[in-house]
């Protein structure tokens, strides 16, 4: 998991005016840390237009379209804490998790995220975390 998620991929106390800013930021973290090419961000935005990346439980999981594999260098996730939330079409997301899955690892990553995020207390811990290590520990314990 350390190759997919590390402290550099986690951002705390972020504020966004809208979901587009939040999705772009999630993608930029993946670009900056060598997981995806910049074109992947546009694919993440297209995915949200096609089908909302807000999944409920105050979580949004931006990821690329099915044909975006060529933009992915290696599998990785970004986690963004937004304590006051950002509006995703009338729903507030406090946690934004950007995903890039290479070579069919997409479903494996989603499964792990789902296990962590189905517990509402984990979402609240991520939302209120004061340091990145607390967030990393939640994902490493699954």
C-alpha cells in the first residue's frame, strides 16, 4: 500500500469553491507524485460529468474514464480532507479520494477504500484528523 498511498498523497484542511476545483486538486496530487500524466485530470472531470463521483457518506472518489489507462503511469490514490465540505451537486464531501488504477488494480483499490469508508466513524476521523499519519494508519490497518 505504501507505493499507492503515502504521506505526500494526503492533504489536510483544504477549502474549495466547487467540485471542479476539488477534482482537479485530487488529480494534481497524482500528477505531482508521478502516478498519472496531466491528461488524466481531464478524464476525471469527464467521469464526473458522465456519472457523479460523489458516492454518499460524505465521500467523493474522482477517477478517470474507462479509456484513460494510457494516462496512468502507476497505481496511486490521493486523499484530501475538506473539514467544511465541498458541494457535489447538493451533497457535501468532507473526504475526496482520487484514484488511478493501473493494470486492473482499480477494483482492488476501490474495494479497500470501500471497506474503510463504509464505517462512518472512519470518515469522521479522516475529516477531523490533525495529522496525515492518522489518515494513513486508517488505510494501512485494512
